[in-house]
C-alpha cells in the first residue's frame, strides 16, 4: 500500500471509529500485533469507478460486540450486541470505504460499492492479513484491528487483499 493510501485510510479509520462507534484507535506497527487464538470477524467490500479495489477488515468478536453495542445504544454483554455484531461490523466497513473514497478522490468521483460480506474467521486468517504488505493495524479496545486495502486505477490489475 502506498504511503498516500495508508495516510488517508488511517485517518479515515480513526475518524470513522470515533464518530460512528465512539471508540478511539491507535496506530499499531504490524510487528507489534499479537493475533491470539480467539474468535474473529472479518468483512470485505469491493468498489469500482475511476479507481477500483478491495478493503477488508478483521477484529476480535469481543471488539465487534463493543462496536455493535455503541452503535445501537446497548451494553456489550447483551445478547443482542453479539447477534448484531456481524451486521454492525459490515456497516462499519461500508462507512469506512465510502468515507475513504471521498477523502481520497473527492466528492465528484462516483463509485459502485459491493455489498459488504462478513463472516466469523480464524485467527490464522487474521495473522495472514497482518503479514500482508497492504495492511494497516490499529489497537482498538486494546485488541488488534486489521485493515487491508488494495487500490488501483481502472485498467490496472488489483491483487487480492
């Protein structure tokens, strides 16, 4: 990931988490990320227009429960928070992607976004994401939050995130 994409995506992520989920995030060097054996959620979205690409996020289930609770005005321990965690996580990605595209390319560019897809994933998948060259890592609620992004101009090859 080039430095401009990384800078814009990092600031967009921090702003999105703060405004949408009332959570602060801190940048984390990927060498400092400890992916522990626990349940994770991941979500992926693609976009196309003048630029096209893929953004994928992953975080521990507990962190996703907190995001859902904060978005919905619930307590993280409530059953509904866990049930709504995947949907809240996908919506987080949807807002992050849309805001990133506006911040990176301006309000006049038009993009087609796919429907975000979310799933429970293994810690091995998250660990592989952390090893990617196209990764930005954050500490959210003292847990790792991983963002991968691949962006290219239309006509250029986009690798898998």
